[in-house]
C-alpha cells in the first residue's frame, strides 16, 4: 500500500537551491536554513517538488529533508 504524500517537508541542514523564474532566465541561488518548511506539490522516489512561502518552486532531494 502506498503511503500518503507529505503536505510539507522540513530541511535537515542549511542548503542552497537553484530557482529559475522563467525559461531562458539565469538561475538564482536561494538559501534556506535548517528547519525551514516547504510545501510539497509532488513526490517522486528520490525527490519532492516544493513551493517556498514566496511561491518559488524547487526540486529537493529526499536526503536533504524529512516530512514535517
């Protein structure tokens, strides 16, 4: 039986993730602190698609966070 997808994740340590606002634009590095929570939109075997509080989307590998 497949377990339910987490509503949010909590980062285990300080991490810098890359965000691209639109195709063709430069990547921006966004730093998050340990304990920051992000909303989960999609879950895969080894990563989550998450949204920050300001609406930016990121792929987060599962070894960097845990379900909140």
